[in-house]
């Protein structure tokens, strides 16, 4: 497949993000959720926030819901997918 960072010609660049797979229902794409802390200045405290990222998954990698994955930024692959899974750490 051309859109594989290992066996194809897809270059990765920019951000590298770690998160948890929350959906694998799309063909060739997974939804990764990452949690981060956001500082609230008024209360001098942090709150948990999360964001969902659509990431392309190459056929040579196998993931399931709950797996920890590392995704890297790449060129836009479609309307919502701008990341590709580069490493899978099983849950």
C-alpha cells in the first residue's frame, strides 16, 4: 500500500502523539483519543481534557479498541485524516 510509512512512500513529519484507540469501525482508519491537562488560571488548578484524532492504519499493523498507539503527522490523506499509526503498544 502506498499510504504505509514502512512499506510505502508516505513521509511522516511534525507532531508525534500517543493515545488510546477508541474506535476501529472505519476501513483503514482508527480514532485515537489523547488526554491532556489544561491549566485554569483563575482556580490555579488543572483540568483533564481530551481530543480525538483520526489516524490511518496500514494493513501490516493490527490494533483493537483499548490499545495504546503512537501516531505521527503526515500529509492529508482525506478530509479528516492527517495522522498515521507508526507504533502499537498492546493494552
